[in-house]
C-alpha cells in the first residue's frame, strides 16, 4: 500500500458536494483504501469552467491504497457526476 494525496473538486452546492464526497469515500472503501486525513480547503474560483461551474469546493484526502487499484478508482470517479475534478499525487517516503 502506498500513500497518496487526493485533491477533489466538487460543485459549490452543499448537497451536491456532500453526496459527492460520500460517493468518493464509498468508492475508496470498496477498493480497500484507508483514509488517513480529510482536510476541507473551502470554496474557490476555478481557473476555467468545468461542467458549467466557475467555483468549486476543494477537499484534500490523504489515503493509503494499493497502486494497482488507482486506475479502477479513477474509472469510478469519472462516472460520478458530483466530482468535477480529482488528482492523485504519490507521497514519497
């Protein structure tokens, strides 16, 4: 298992961002990922429009997951309409 930072951007609406985050946590749980830390970054302007949204709610998750499962997790994130963008970054060490 490797450690990753997962930056997520959700729609600004409270209910959409909440259901989006719950969906992300459910997917991570299905693939055996452990969430070590969850840090909300708040609402911010986006550099460009994503799915007709100009603002987004940013959340940073620190997770441990098997690297072979990342591609499958990304596939599931693409199907979630409440996830505007996501980025996995491997933490060294």
